[in-house]
C-alpha cells in the first residue's frame, strides 16, 4: 500500500475543539496541510487545487474535504469523503504515529463533519 504521512489537526469551532484528519503529502505545501492546521483555508484550497496530483488522490480528497467543510460547503466535502471510501484504501500515518487506512480517515471526517459542516465557517 502507498504510505501517506498524515497529521491530526485540531480545529476550533464555536468554542469547542474538534479533531479532523489532515493528510500530508510529499509536496512543498503538503497539499495544504500546513495552511489547514493554521486555519488558512483560502490558501489551503489554492494549494490543493494547484497541486500536481490526481483528483482521486486520497490525501487531496481528504484535505480538500476538510477545507470545504470548514468553509460551509459540507455537501461537497461529504462527496469527497465518500469518494475516498470507494477507491482502494491506502495507509496514512496520523500525528500520534498510528497508521490507519485512508478509509478510516474518511470515515472519521464524515463522522466529525457530518452535521457540523454547514455550521462551520
């Protein structure tokens, strides 16, 4: 399996901390991961959209999904997370050092962002 380095980003929303999965890739901008973790979703989206990776890359889909969810585009985010689930799973390593599948990362994102995505801005 392909191994993608991932980090868990803690995102604040209406006073409550929430965890999501932000995936790092081997690119200078890490597919927007650093910008996501800094709460700069505009920059993150630009970095992700301009990255030279397949639109079906799970790191790209998960990170773009996080950006979309955090900017009030929950339905679009959910589509990306679901797309990860229909592709082959790849291993991702989260900040804690645990290795999980891209499917687990997408499921975690769906569980967190499910109903909250529209409210997050």
